[in-house]
């Protein structure tokens, strides 16, 4: 390979200086963040509203001389706020730089075993990327004909199980009773439920943590707490699972959350009135948007998330998304697997943004 340059990720040249593993990676491609003004941005499931005032005040209070000091490596105040919110103890909480980082540690620390990891064939596309990074064998489990996760399909030998609930990009949720059925049958390996979107109409399985020591639940402050820019996520579970994650974290980066992230996130976890009001607003906008799109002839999967997955019979999702883009509206389209290519994933925006989307779609279809 020495001196040779071939084409790799995103057409970039492969380097002879890279370690072997880098050549084999297929990195995650995040949704784009265009630097354009007047865009209706409905492509990355961010909150259309800003964070609470309490968060902004907490961030401002961190500007000062104490920035010369390293942050608290244990993020104690933040973990206490999260524990209080969920009725847990701080040793049942792990925090990281976005739930992406939390998940990365989960894959390495709890899901890398001899038997293959199971996750849906249509799901958060970072999961196979972590498997590639850490050399984890996995088996994609197909969603059923209605694009739902059927837990019966997971009742087989495995090295771990992970899926988002509600799932992404479909938005559909698995009932709590079904998750419990899975946990009762699957006691020997870790079951991770990624609740990135649960606050927009889903039912959290955090209360099951006390009964099931193999259950880990991950969360993010990027969506329902409107803090995608601060990069904070967390996991809740049995203290033994959390200790495993701490061992990975302290072998990687002892200070993943800076002063701002810890203070801002703690304030966000405490301002439940603002959180509840924003989630209710998004849910109300979603109900209206779904009705408007159905009236135009779209088929919309039931969504418990802050996005919907919609298709128009006989039309290609990529084509509609391209026409929206010409009108400065961006949504997310996935070409693969081909089964979801007719769909677009549309983040719930403000009522005004949703109305703009509906008007554009009326012209397009
Ligand atoms: C299902 C799911 N899990 C986790 C994440 C990561 O969120 P973050 O790293 O912003 O906390 C996302 C982001 O879109 C997601 O869709």
C-alpha cells in the first residue's frame, strides 16, 4: 500500500500513513448544516425553539476565571439533576459529549461480545458505524411489513440488542409491555433502548431499570431540551453497567463535558416547565402537519417522535426532497435500503415552517 493513493470515503484519497483500521472504516454522514439564511431546516430533528432562559443564564455564569480549571470529571451536579428527574441515584447515570459519544462507549463497553449484536435493518445509521470502528459482529433484523420493530424477532441468541424507541427514521414506537417481554426473555446480554425521541409522545422504559439489571436507556439533550449545539447525552441503568461505561470513558477522555455543557445541561434538566411546554408545542404541530399532509394524499407512519416519515404514492422521496430544496426547504431522504427510498423524514418545525412546507408540497404533488 506504501505511497499508493486510491479513492476512499467521500472520494478522498486513501493515505499510506493511516493505520489499517482507518482504511476499513465507513464513517457516519451527518445531516447537513447549510450556512444559508431563510432556510426552512427540517432535516436533523433539532428543536425549532431555543433552550430555556435558565440554560442561557447558567451558560453566562460560566464565563470567567474558573475556565482555567478543568471541569468536574464526574459531572456530579449534572448527574444529580438527571438522577432526580428520573427518580434514580447518580451512580445510575452516565453522561457524555452527545449521546453519540455515550453510544460509542456503550458499543465498546457493553455490546462487543462473541455473539452478534442485533439491531433493526432500518434504524439510526450510526450503529453499524460503531460496529465497524470496534470490530463488532452484528445482524440487522428486518422491520416488519408495517415498518415496525417486532420484539419476537429478537428472541434469539445474541451478544446484545439495541434499538431506538421511537425508532429512527420511522418514528414508530414499541410498547412498554413488549420491551418488558423482551427483557424477561433476554437476561444474559445487555438491551439498550435509545430514547433520543421519547419525549415527543413515546413512553420511557427508564422505570424498568430497577427490575432489569441488563437494561440501559440512552437519552439526548439535543432534541427535547433544544441543546444540539451543547453536545450532551446520557445513559441510565444499573450501577454496574454505568461503572463499565466509566471505565471506558476514563480510558478515553476524563473530561468529555466542559464547564458550559455541565452547567447548561443541569439547568435544562431542572427547567421542566419549559421542557413540558416545548414538547407539547411540537406534538401539537406534528398533529396538524400529519393531518395536512394526509389531506394532500401523503401516507404518514404513526410517529411518537419530533419527526415524521412520509411518502406520496407513486412518487420518489428523493425527487420531492430535491423540489423542496429548490424552494429552500430541506428534509432528509435515505436512498438505502431501497425499501425506504420513497419516504422523506421531516422534522417538526414551528407552525409557520410546517405551513410553508405544506404549501410547497401542495405545488409539488
Ligand atoms: C436515534 C438517535 N440516537 C442518538 C442520536 C445522537 O444524538 P446526540 O449525539 O445529538 O445526543 C441521534 C441523533 O440524531 C439519533 O437519531
